[in-house]
């Protein structure tokens, strides 16, 4: 029997899914951890920009770790 053209089987590692996950993880990690760094600056009295920079780097590193973990499965 012919394949149904209306059936949408999702491919676990489709290029759109992987690209969306990469962008989503990176943006979320950088924004969330950058925001936490900004809050740390305000509450701990750190010099301007230090908390945000450290938070953004930690967020990017964590996002890269999660991306690598997801793609290795």
C-alpha cells in the first residue's frame, strides 16, 4: 500500500529539530544565566558587567553541554 502523504512522522534528529534545539538552548542559557548574573551584581554589589558576563558564559557553557548530551543519544 502507498504511504499516506498526510501522515507526519517526526524524525527524532531532523535538521529543523536539531537547529531549533541548539538555538533554543543557547538563547535560554545565555538569557537566564545572564539575568541571574545581573541579579547577583545588584545584590552582592559586584562591579558593573562582571556578573552578567560570568552568567552569560556559564549559560553558554551549560547550553553547549546539554546540546552535546542530547545529540549523543
